[in-house]
């Protein structure tokens, strides 16, 4: 198997949130993106949390019912963020993802957000390698 790195399959188009953003504004960002969540970044562009679709769903049900958007991203984000390096092996990341871990990981290089990688990206990398394994010249 050829060496597969996160940097070769991650996306640079991460949806990001700031901690003071209202949940309805966060929902708008999610609905306009291909991802159900993303990193929460502070003014120094450091990743300080992660907002998942599950986090949003939990609070937005109440927002919808009471028609009151009183929560902000920092109220429901996870402050323990599992991130990966752009040089991490796709195979190592696939192993991490099998243990019920997040479906989306921020990719950090020297503490700076450089992209995100999802299970779909990992599957795409593995599929590409499998195709190369079984294609033989005629």
C-alpha cells in the first residue's frame, strides 16, 4: 500500500464557528456547507472546541420550540477536540475512526487549523488504493 497522508485527502473548506455565535447562525453555516459540524476558533485562529450536528440538534430543538435563540456556540461545543496532523497516515486515522470517535477531525499544523478530514475522505483514500491494487494492464 502506498503511503497515504491526511494532507492528500483533507479539505481546506472547513466550516468554522466562533464561540460567541448564536446557534441559529451556526445552523445557517451548517446548512450552507457539506459538513454537519466543525471547529470553533477564537480570535487568534486557535481551535478551542468543536461543534457537531449532535450538539446543535440537542439545543436547537429547544430554540425551535420556544422561539428563543438564547444559546451561543460556547454553550454546547465540545472543548475536548481530537485533531490530527497533515502528516498522519490515513490508515492510522482509519483505525482511530473505528472506535466510535468523531466523524470529522480538524487538521492542525503547528497549532493552526489547515483543514478538516472526514470519514468520507478516508474512505475515498482507501478506495483509490484498492482500485490501484486491482487494476492490471490488459
